[in-house]
């Protein structure tokens, strides 16, 4: 019998990757995002959660990841 994904298990890895990519593009279209931050986000592997770095603050990474998770959870 095939196992079904339960709603409590959260969004799939693929939907999170897509949501992170969308959030990345939306963030980079924002004129307030510095070029250095956009470049660092571009180098990010979208299969892993956003993380702080040299040009990405902890708060910015947390907000981007939270936004991506909200996007991925939408039906």
C-alpha cells in the first residue's frame, strides 16, 4: 500500500525550493536590496534554508525563510 503524505508533515522539499526561488527574485526586485546581498542570495542553494552570511543579516535570512515557508504552504 502506498504511503500518503500527511498534511502535518509540511511542504515538500521541491515546493520549498520553488518558494525560495520566488522569494529570492521578489527580494532582488526590491530597490532596497543592495547588490552584494542579491549576489550572495543568488549563490545560495535553494534546497536549503536561507542563512546569514557576509552580506545577509540573520534577521533578513529569517524573514526570507519564513516568507518562503508561507508561500510553500499555500495550496
